[in-house]
């Protein structure tokens, strides 16, 4: 992102459901600290994937989500 952060996006999504609806939010980040994960969860993220080692899990998650559509 050029400005702001994913936490800001999650915060806006949570704060303005009339504007954005209730999209499924998934975080893919290099900052996998427990405090960041907890904050993302509190802001409504369905799942958190660490870029350092969870690419396969992210792809599996996406594939499963697409299969359910």
C-alpha cells in the first residue's frame, strides 16, 4: 500500500458495514507477531497467513473458498 496499512483497511471495513458490507477479510503479512494476529482477528479478519512460510496454506484457503462458491 502506498499509504495506510491493512489494519486500517480492516478497521474501516468493521466500522462501516453499511458502506462495505461484510466481506471475508484475510490477512497475508510479513508481520506475524501474536499481537498483530490478535489485532487482525479483533478487527474481523477471518484468517491470518504469514508470508514467510504460509503461502501454500493461503493458496489452499483460496482454493477452498472458490470451491464453495
